[in-house]
């Protein structure tokens, strides 16, 4: 049940126009009570929900979302969480390559739109924290306030590079530990998940990556994200040497081979992300459709490849919002019909 307090200005609210109300009338207006509606379902404590889900030891699969509608589809297809891809936001929202050109505020804003559109927990890429330790402190505040359930920061210099490209530069263990400590101090909800990404394997070797993982855990990281390993044997070995919650990245066209979730589950990995999978599928579908439209001059033959209007409205809960709009107008009118506004 939702209680709406009336506003006293010339405001169009649903089908009711609230004009300026004299002081003696204000006290007579009653709060408007809206009956249950699917879009008003209370959202649980999503960071706590994520922690509880991770405690059952079954690997959590997080597809990458790059906007609100993609997150809604992820949720409605039965996934228990989503991952906001930094590359997807940089590429899809801003048209930039993933080289650190998106700011903390821009990323937190976009990730917030995604997190607030669904009821499942959402974690997000936070690059290298967008600066030094004090900047990481602010980044965690922004992400948590935006409704995210966690984030990961990486041990690269600024500007960063995609973890599967050459030319990465790595900061010191001490500098990264300071960032993790700042992140831990910044979070309000202790269940907000802090993930430390280790990018050093391709630069300084496997042993360095293991040493860094232990140091980052000691500094306060809840989970280790090991990036750009090149074989199943390396993932299995890393899990045997780092006894902590682990995250793996199943991106396409990178350094890592395609490994099924079942294998990661057998090695004890907590999360596997598929950050750009549906983004790349979407791009290919768009290219194919546009080429066909340019060739044929009509979209009629493409209808079977599209999401229908009916299915789109179902995903968006269109009917529930219409019902909410009507119920607000009806409830307000009935509650205050005796008052001349």
C-alpha cells in the first residue's frame, strides 16, 4: 500500500489538476491510499539478498546489462542478478572505447537507472575507482546511493585499459590496498559487495596475481575478480591457492577461452559474469536488420525477428502502470470529493 501526500501548486497529477490551495483547505485534504499494484511491490534489501544468494555456494551467473530494458529482460528470463558492464556503458551510451573516458558520476548514474529498474541485485564495474583512494571513497558512495549491490575496482593505473588488451599498467599492492580500505570505509550497508579485480597476471605473472589477491583480501575485499587468465588449468589453480569468494569473466574475443559455468562451479567460483554477450548479440542483430531494411526498403519481412509490441509492454509492466495511474486518480477524487479545489 502506498500513501501519496498531495502537493499544493499548479501541478498536473494523473487526471486531477491540483490548483493553489488556500491554507484553510490544506488541513482538510486527506492522504490518498493506493491499493496494491505490481509496480509498488517493496524492493528487498538487495545487497543482503545478494549475500544470502552467494552463501549457498552455487555459482551465480550475471549477464551484462547496458541499459534498463536489458536488465529487465535479464530479470524476466530468470537470472538472479545482473552486472553493469563498463565497456557496454562506454560503448553504448557514450560511443567511446573502454579506455577510462567515462566518469564516476556518469557511470553511477547509468548503473543506477539499471539497478532501479529491477528487483534483482545488480553489481557494477567501477574501473580503477576513478582516481586515488579518496576518489574511490566517493565512488562507493555514489554507487551505493544509486541502488547498486556491489562494485569492483581494478589495480590498473589511470586511464585504464580493457583487461584483455595489451599495454596495461599496474599500480602497487600498497596503493590498491589503500583503495580497498577507502572503499570499505565508505560503504554504509556492510553487505554492499566490494570486489577487487586483479589485472596483473598478464603483466607480472601468475604468482604476482595470487600474492595480490591475498593482499587485497587482507585489506578488506569481499571477493577477488581474477582477470584474463588463459586456460582452465589457471582458473582451477588460482581457486586452489586463493581460498576466498572468486569471480570470473566470460567475455568474448579476449584472452580467456570459453569455459562452461559448470566448470567454474566445480572449482568453487562464486560469480561468473558475461559482460558483453547480449550487447554483442544486439549489435549484430541491428546491423543485420539495417542492412536488410536498406536493401528491401521495408521491415515487413523482419517482423518475426522482432520483440512484439505486446511482449515489450509485458516486459515494461505497461498494464500495471496504467492501472496505477487510474487508481491514483480515482482514490484521490473519492477521498477529497467533498472539498472544492
